């Protein structure tokens, strides 16, 4: 059983007992691969790309891929203080004992976490200092310019890593046993892979050609601690054809590719069965561009009552009026529109082809169908920006306020990212960015708009790292020495350390933020994204003159990808089978409303379940969510209450403190009409629950009807000076009984190895655990 110090917050993060985690026999010959996410559990466990690689690597019979996340500050100190190496979650194997360790980097400020994880794992930081131990791989969106931090990796995969991972693991299998440097050299020969030790003149970004037939995870491990997003992710498309000139994702993931309706339905069915989530996120850079989006949403609505849909970003003008009702009904988390700039002139320059009037014209309908909260994104700091381009935000928001639609406005500084047409542009100075933020604050003073500003300083550091070169490598080592880690978390971010390093080195930060000449080579030029440099420069010139370029859906702008995307799109959409039920939006919305109207009375069931071993670290609410997900994955739907934020109708016994085990926790649910719980349900639930959570029985009725007299069994190997509590001694452990409040304090005293809550009727002379 795992023993985690009592002062560690959210200990379940480190338990590794999630449903759907993959366990294998580490038999001789199995390739051991640790897939690391350089942020904490709750963030990594929400990331689709992470589970794509986890599932794909584990689909190979002789590879065991395990997870590892950055520890939170308290666990970090515990590991350092006690010389405990960082380990994988599944088998608790130190990272330094693995064959390969891979990091997926999607955010520049997480580089220090990678260094810190290597240090905690007792692995030398620089590739040139490693002559034994695992091969360190790097991948993810940030690898389109890995120059500043490449020397911390042995190998870097550029582009969509799933296209390379199987190849790397297969080649590694044949090379195993050879000298480490020879293995690295051989692997670095693969297309799209390079090593800082064996440089290449040109590295081609890897792209999955046929998204529809590529791997998609359907049974990702389910978090046992509330993660950032608790939902099943379905990647409906990849890439974006809109050509926004500032957007790295738009250029770095070209071309646009869709999954067909048939494939998406299949993924949803298998995913809902495998996870039981109550929300599905339809991942896409611009979900409204998917031509089967409405059919997908209708399918979810019809087949999975009570399940909501999250749409990460919608392009204005892509949702038809007849679709507003059904989307508003099923998407509960609000809607996000990336406006990018309040000024139409600026939107022309950045190639954001949207017609704001379309959205404004739809506002009464949005309101009618429950779209009461909208999130709008804008950027500030484009080189051509004038005061009126910013202050116009005041007028733009007026119609929303008139319709009583709440607006959350998110304001971020523009960062000129590599591989985009704006890669040569300067970044606005911190002072001017702050002035512009003040301007927005003034313009919106007294208005019913919530505004969130991205800090200018943070954006500047992000810009420096993303536009950086090899001179920055020592900066990360300096930051590590000074204790920088978890920098994506505001409380841990220390920008003054970056300033200190630049001053010590005599390098001006501005060098990385200033305008770049189109004639000069850039540090990331050796990465071939597939988009011609001449296309990027012509797009930059069109921005200067305010000329727009059409999207890939209406015609090819010949960017160099040679993908003929419009034809592919057509084929993909035609390839989808029609829905089993012919859907006509307007009729369907009312029909579905009637179908889904909940009956006045449901059936109440109460389950008795236990929590043992490592599961004692799972919190009360997380345990409840795990049980509800298990029920949903078995097709047991629970009645809800509340119109706009429906909540399941459930009741629970009192919260069990973290660290305490129990044999007698209660969960009452009210099922929807026609849904029955039977004996086999208990068996099936135990099959999908994490190790340590076990359902014992259920009754038809409320939890008030269950026995609720309980005591606590206190287990220790030492005697305790309290004869009143004493129950028995089994030759190894003393058992005491305690009844009353304050069990949390008793646990934190640290006298007892285990405390187990047990029904009074079961306590005397019986085993109390399973
Ligand atoms: S080749 Fe044409 S269709 Fe393909 S990504 Fe480039 S501009 Fe778009």
C-alpha cells in the first residue's frame, strides 16, 4: 500500500489507480516507456494528445507506456528531501530505470518543469552528459522551435508525433543492447526526428495524412482527482483552413483534415461506454468549420440524454440560425468566439475573415435558446494598431448588453510566433501593452462585462522562449538552480529571474522581441513545416496593405502544402453514412425537448461501497464522480435537476476525510424512467471502478433506510495508552475502536497506520477490510 505523508495535498494525484490505466507484465524484453507531462496531474490528465500517445504506445504488445506528471511543490520537496527519485504512476518505477522517457511540451513556460523532472529523476540535464540511462524524447507543439531547449533532449520529434512513435519504438526494439550513442544516432535518422548531438540541415514536420483512419483513444485513464476538464475528448478535425496570420496552430497543423461523421459516432459510442463521462468535448481549432458538426451534436443529444457538449471555439458565422436551438440546449459550458480584434480593419490585416454583423443579428435567437454567457477573445499589440482600434470594443459590446447576454472578455497581447507570416514582426513593449490594457479598462468601466487580461510580462517571456535560440539553454539551468518550476501557475512564476539572467549575460531581452529582417535566417528555419517561406512573406505584405486571403475551404491559396484540401474535405463528408434518424433541425429540437422531458418520479437506489488501500487518498467529491461515471458507462442514467446547469439527483453519506478507509459509504441515486439497477450492476460496477473502491450491495430506496451506526477501527503496530479503545491484537497489529467526531484530527496525529470506518454491526470479531 502506498504511504504518502499526511501533509501532501491531493495525494490521489500520485496513487496511479485510475480506471482504464494500462498495466502490463514488465517481462524480460518489454520496452519500458515513461510518457511525461510537464505540468501537474490535473492539467496532464485533461490533455487529449497525451492519451493519444499513451494508448498508441500501449497498443504495441511488447511496449509498456506509463504516465508521469510534475509533482506539486509539496511532493517535490518531499522527493528532494528524502532522495526519492521521480517515478511512473503505474508501476512506481523510477524514470531513470526506463528505456525511454518522453515529454510532450505544449507551453513554453513548462520547460523548467522538464528540467526539474529530469533532476528529480536523477537524470543528467544535458544530452551530452548522458552516457547511460533512458533516451529522452521531446515532442509536442512547442517543438516547432526547440532550439532554446533542444540540448536537454536526446531526440526531438517535429510535428504530429503519433506518425513517428510506433516507428521509433519499433526501431528501438531492433537496436536495443547497442551503445546508447549509436541508438540515438540511428533514431535521429528517421524523417521528422533530430538530435542536438547529430544535427540535420532540414527537418520535415510530420503530418498524418488520413485523420479518419488514424488512432483515436477511446478508453483514456479517468482522473481520480478533479482535472481541469473532466470530459471525453473527441478530436473531430485537425488543422485549420482559415489562415489567420498570427496563429501558430493554424500554420503549424496545416492542412485542415476532418474525421467523418461515421468515425466520430463510433468514437463517441466507444468512449461513452469506456468512460461514462457526462460531457463530450468536440476538439477542433474551429469546430464550426466541421461540416457534420450539427449532425454530431444531434447524435449525442438523441443517444446520450443528459450528456453535454463542449465546443472549444466557434468561428462567427459558422452556426446557422436553425442550429442555435439544439446547440444551446446541449452545450452547457457557454460559447467562445475568437474575435481577435474589435476593429474590422485590424481583422482584415490579421486575416480574420468574420462578419460580426452575423453574430449581432443572431443575438435575440441566442438569448432565446439559452446562450446567456459568451466568451470573446481579443488580442492587443498588433503593429498597425491605433487607439480607435481598441476603444471600439465599447460599441461592439453594447448589443450584447442590450440582450442581457453576459460577456466574458479575454484580452491577450499578440505574440509574433515562429512559422507564421507575423514571425518577423516586433512584439509591443510592456509599457504600451499596459497602456492599452488601461485603455480597455477605461472604455468598459461601469459596464456589465467581465474582463480577464493576460499579463504583459508573462506574454513577453513566452515570446522570448518561443522565438529563442541556443543561447537561452543556460537560462533554463539558471532558472532551475534558482528554484523555478510550475511557472504556468501564477503563484510560482518569477519573471524577475529571467531579467536577472539577461542582465548577467549582457544580452538585451529586446533582441528576442524586436522586428526581424525577412532577409536573415531565423533560428527555426531548419524546421520545414511544409508552408513555403515565400508564402509567409507574401501574407505579411498582404497584412501591411490590409488585403485578405481566402480560406482553404473555398479555394487553395497555394501555401506549399500541396494538399488539395477542398477536394479532401468533400470526399470526407460524402464518406459519412446518413444518420439512422433523418434529422431536420427545427422539428428535431422540439421533438427532443418532448422526448427528454423527465418523468415526475424516478426510482431511488442506495449503494453501499467501500474505499480501501490507495483509494483512501481519493477525495469525497472525486469518489462520487467516479461512481457516477461508472454507472453512466453501464447505461444507468440518473435524473437531473436545474435547467441551465443540470445536476444529478443524488445524496451521499457524510464526507469521509482523505486518508480514512471505509466499508460503509452510501450513495443514493434516482434513475430516469425505465432504468433499473439489478444484482449484476454491482458486479459490472466493480469491473470498471479503480482499485480500492468496491460496491458491496444496493437496496431499492433512500439512504435513510440503510444502517448508519458506525465506528472507526484504528490499526497500529504499536500500543496506544487507552484501554477503553482496545479491541484486539492479532500478533502483529493492535486494533482499537473509536466512535465520535474528530477522526480527521486523530488521523493527522500519525499514531495509526490505518483508520477504517465500519458499521457497528460488523465490527466485533470480523474482518473489516477486503
Ligand atoms: S495547400 Fe492550399 S488548401 Fe492546402 S493548406 Fe495550403 S492553402 Fe490550404
